[in-house]
């Protein structure tokens, strides 16, 4: 599982996108977003690019533990059906 942490915003989007693309190319298909501390709309754009790369490889990504703010942006843009977002289990 590939863990994305820290900031995924305009300032870091290119670097984070490149690291995620490398992870996908290496076979990682599950992305843990639980440690994202700062996001903006660039996060959605990066996720779309990751999804495109996975699709080119005939794969589907799974995003786990996405922060509520990211889920809200995805909903706002009407992209909920585009992503396989797995919510953390509640006990």
C-alpha cells in the first residue's frame, strides 16, 4: 500500500503526483490517504492523473481513509463515481 502524507496542494502537487505515478508503475494500487494534513483542489487533479495512469495499465486504484475535506471536494466536483474510495471500518 502506498501512503500519501503531509500536503497535497498546489505547492506540492507535481512532486506528489510524480511519486504516486512511480508507485503505480511499480504495482501499487492501494493508496492510504489517512495522513494527508493539507489538501486543496489540486488533490483531486492528482488523483485523476493517478487514476488515468492505472487505467492505461488496465488497473483500478483504491483510495483508503480519505480525509472528509477531500471527500467533500470530490462530491463538489461530481466525481464520486470516478474513484474507489474505501472508508475506514468503524467498530
